[in-house]
C-alpha cells in the first residue's frame, strides 16, 4: 500500500506543477494565422532572469509542406504504443492488420 500511496502522491505533485505552469501561459489568436490551412507554431518564454527564448515553426511536420513517410508513421505509432504500455507483439500485430486496410491508391 505504501508504494501505491507514493505513486499517487507523485502523480498529484506532477499534476500540480503542470497546472502551475499552465497558469503562467496564454494563447493569442492572430488574424493573420493561416490555420486551418496551415498549422504554425510560436512560443515565447520569459525566463526568471529576464531573458527571453523564442521559437517559430512555419508548419507542422507531417502536414502538406513536410509529409511523413510511411516509415515515419509506423515508427511514431510504435513509440506511442510503447509509451502507452503495449507490448511490442501487440503493436506489431496492429501495424500488420492496419497495413492490409489501405492499398496505396488515392481516396
């Protein structure tokens, strides 16, 4: 029981830190943003020391400007399945079954 209580406490602590960080953030809509035709990204972080870190992403990897290869998609699936606790055999079987659903022709 002690181990379970410790895990619950860690989970709550992690959640409270995530919520505290989220409370410091804001989302701004820009009329010039090309969404939904293009999904862009921009983050600006003001640090405690006064410095600012800023990054921009002109498009989403996997979108029209930078499509994912079939290998990218299967690798991403396998990593997500592993993160979700699936055994390798389960994700392999799912990929094999899904691979037979689409013949490569345009829809």
